[in-house]
C-alpha cells in the first residue's frame, strides 16, 4: 500500500470514528447484558502480534477500550506484513511464541498454520455463553470466512476479521461515452473492454495485475467463474484442464488486447495509478483499494467510479475472496483471555469502524448489512452494495496449500508468457508438471 493510501486511510479512519454516534460500544455492551464475563481474566496481560496496516492501527487505537472492559492488559506489536509473517512462523516453529494472539493472512498462511498445529481450537469457546456473545454465531460470517477459519476437521482455528472481495472498478464516464452498460458476464466484460480500448483517446479497456506472482490470483479469480478451484477438495490440481485453460485464455485476451502498454510490470499499485488517471475503463482487484479513487488530491475519477460485483463466468458467478483473521496461539497459557481480545476485535463496534472508514470490510454479515452502519460509510453507496452482494457469493480465490508462494511463482511465469503470446494450454501443462511434485512434497 502506498504512503498516500495509508495517509488517506488514517484521515478517513479519524473522520469515521466521529460518525459512530449511536453505535458506540454496540458490539460490547450487549455482550455484557448477554452474560459474557468480560472481567473474568482481569489482571491478565496478553501479547498481540499484528500486521501493520489500517486494520492493525485500528485495533491498537482502540485497545484501551478492551482493557477498560476486561481489565486485561494488552501489549501489541505491529510489524509490516512480510516481516510479520516471517516472524510469526519462526516463533511458532520454535514452540515458544512471544505472543498469545496472532494476526494471520488466511490466503497465504492458513494451511501452513494448520499443518504446524500452531493455533488453538476456538470451537468450545464459541459455544460457551460465558465467553461468547450470543449474537456471535458461525452463520453470521460470509461463507469464505468460515472456510478460512476452520481446519479440515471442522475445528475453528481463528475468528475471521477482514475480507477483501475482488470487484470490477469501472469508469462511468468512459462507459457512457461508448453507450455501454456494466458487464454482467465474462463475455460482456471482454466485449466492453474491447469497445473501451481507444488508441486515439489513449484509453485502455481493462487492467489487472500482470507482474509474475501477482498475476496468479487474477487467473484463479477467473477460474471461479468456470466453477473451478486450482486445487480441488480432493487435493488434486485442476490447473491444466479445459476450464483452467479457458480462464487463462480470457486473461490473455483481456491483457493483450485491451490493457495498457507495459502491463507485464503491473502489480496492484500500478493498476491503481493507471485507473486513477481516468484512462482505464475497468480494473479488477480488491475492494480494499477503493479509498484513493475518491480522494481529489490523488484521483481524476472522483465521483466517476462504479463498483461492480464480479461478472458471471460461463458456469457460475463468484466473488473472489481473500482475507485475514485473528487466532490464539496453541502454546499460549492465556487462551481464554486471548480469545476475548479476538472477539472484541471482530465486534460490531470495531467492525463498523473498520467498514465506515475504509480500513477494511468485516466478514460478519450483520455488520455489512446493518442500515445504521451503512449510513456512516464514507465511501459511495455502490461500494457498500458491492461488499454486501459479494459476501453472498464469496469463494476463496487462492488454493489453501502450504506452498502458495511457489504456486504463485510457477503459474505466474506461465501467465507472463501468455502476455507474450504463448499458448495457454501448453503453458499450463508445463507449469502443472513443474508444480505437482512441489505440492506433493508439501503434504508428505
């Protein structure tokens, strides 16, 4: 995330908290009335390992409220994402982590943490009325949230915190100039992208990540529309079948015929910059990158951006989903106190703050669909609508495997080759042959 994005997120955060009004402590006081013994572990001290981001900053900003509610002292450490992931793994592998609560990137770390047995089972805590607010139930979370949070045996290993649905950002002015409607299908998206491509005007029809590794989630996101997961529920690769090839062909067509020049070097930040300039018709990426688009100091498209749910593929409509959560270390000697912190972090009040300020999107449907919460959202109405509609059709977009980085690297090379004109079927066959033994070794 750029410095400007972080700066904007902080400004929106500070402005948004003032707008909470009647929601103040909405996620906490009802729990007290419901019988949760928040003071049970007063005097306890817990350590919390957070990712440095607007979400981590929000938790740190308000942790004194948790301390006052519970009497539990919180020592929180916030580290940039890559370093936090490395530090957490090193400490958990040692068996003596310095933290009780850990912020986990589900789409990168879920399977690794499960295989290591590093997170405590929260299932019993969730069912205990003295520990858990009656309003906090599994069915309140978007489907992908529970898929992320539970292990293969059904044990709850984390509480889903913030979700990032991938959507289509679209330039309403460019669409209107070509008399186009928002595309509801992949075919319509490709057709619109081609119509929006205008060399004379210097506009591109579509942009997404083209850089190796970063490009892989774009392809797997498209695969969901073909009702395909890169790794099936049986653990087998589905990366070179007809549907995988079709998704890669769609990616190739969009990126070679309608995207800006130099797109092979684009990660999300370059895509965002191109869209901000008003010269791109559509951009596929996470909904959490929206705030700068509405900032007149950074954007030429303020008030011109549409936020659309992912179009339907040939077989289904799915919102590609990524996310993070909060878990309790299995090695912690203060599991229940740590769980209370996790529960507070995903409470209605904290979720409202997260949502209203653009710092993130809660996994809990009761928050994103609450009219009072929606009334305080500082982003455009159709941004919030895209969140709500995406939640109903959310599907995990990257395979839940240990070597997810290697997966992104191997298939990222294949996708980069496609942008140079290579054959999708041949490239995916080669990549699958290369990655299959890596996957097999990781599960051995």
